[in-house]
């Protein structure tokens, strides 16, 4: 039984330090290997930590591999604006708006509201969530 | 299969304090304001969320849900009973569901969070 | 429908809740700490045996391997990798994450 290519929208609430974060990354890699498409990857609540430029872990590949995947496949990596602000992750626009003296958004990530996520939800054929929402 | 007619179900499984629940409910309110039909199901310790004191910010947040068009509130009957709670102990009017009714609830929704 | 269990039977009531609402044509996938639910000779393992015999229970091999339980699982459980995980989601959608 072969299935045609389907389009996914993925919500990640698990941080890089939780197992859900790792599961999400490997799932996404496999989605792409199987020839399916990804409309959007939206990071919400603690998931926004994946988009911080300042995270340092023992495994340096952990942070850069999102960028590698994004560059290779043109993946939209979107952080929830409210969740990111609450956790001190900001791009230049947010930093200026909130009058902070620096920004720390990782390359290849962007920041948008939940309406962006729901637009992806209404257009995608498969929606997957990694981590708890409520 | 596209999520085009927009029935979303959010399941609340834990009790959360005010700071956490404010953020969690962002997504519920956003979905409702964007025109999705939103239902909430409270199970396990999530039912305690509805048994919070009637005064206070937590209660105010939850009782405001119907004003955001989130009116379909469901509770797992077994979860209530296990915790010695009754529907009249809760701050919102709810529909109690048995397991087979929850199965139907999941099938009636395009997406379950 | 595809049910995904991420927590062990000792961490939460998720397996119990899942089995209460499980419909005959559904399938179950165990990932992360959920793989512990399929340990043989345990209560949760025996709860899953009926479903496993009907080829309806799947387990994510890398997560079972990471937890050292690959050779201690109930019979008839189906081992899949991440590529198989993707196939399950595509074919058995919608998904319910417990």
C-alpha cells in the first residue's frame, strides 16, 4: 500500500532538554526522508527554547541541526511570539519593541503568533504534536 | 484529510496554577477567536482545574471561557468519581462522559490537542 | 485512529485512559517512556497482549533499545523505526497523543 506525499504541520512544546524535543526532530527528519512535505514547524511554550541562539549544550550539533535541516529543505521554523517573549527569546524586532538591549533568535528561525500556526493547521493534511499542550 | 471544518478538542490532564494556565489557554482562546469550534475535555487531575475556589483569578479565567465562545466543556465521569467530585462542585456547567462517549467525542473532532 | 503513549504505566493513568476509549479498529504506538508499558510479565504488558495478538500494538525500537528492554517485551508486539512511525501516522490518522 503506497501513499502519496502528504503535508504535515508540526507543533513542538517540548524543550531541547526533554525527550519530546528529540523525538520531534527525528520524526521530522523521517517525514522528509519519506518524501513528504512540511508546511510549518511551530514551537510553543517551552518548545521556543529550540530557537535560542544562546543555548549551550555538551552536544553542539543539537542546536545547529535545526538550521541544517531548515537550509536543506527550506523548512519554516516558527516560534510563538508570546511564549518566546515570556522566556526571553527575541529577534531584533521584538527586542526593539520591548526595548531590550540585545536579541538572541537563532538563524533560520522566525517569530509569529498562534494565528500563523492555525493557518498551517487548516491547510495541512497531517498535524502532529510533540509535548504536552494543556 | 484536511482540518477544514475546524472542530478542535483540547484535553486538560493536569491541574495548573495561574501562571501556567494563562499560557496554556492562549492556544484555546486563539483557536476560538480564529473561528474554530473549540471543545475542552477535563480528565484525571485536570478535573481539579474546575474544582478550584469560586473566587480568585483562576476561577475568573475559567468562567470567562464561554464569553470567548468556548462553551462545550466535557468531563470524564470516572475522573470525577475517583476524586470524590460531583458536577455541582465545579465552577462551570459541564457534560459528563463515559469512556464510550469519549471515543465518539474524539471521532467528532478533526484535531485533538 | 492511532493512539500514542509516551508515559510509563507508573507515571500516569494514560494507558488506562487510552484502553478505556480504544476502538476495535484503532492501533497503539508506544514511544519514549511509554515503551515500559509493553514489558512482559507485568500488569500493563498483559493488558496489551490481546491487542498485540491482533497486530495492533507497535513500539518504537530506538526508544526500547535506549531503555534496555528490547528483549523483554510482550510477544507479537511490532517493532518499528522512525520511518515506520511516519508511515503509521500517515496511514492511521487521526492521532491521539496520551
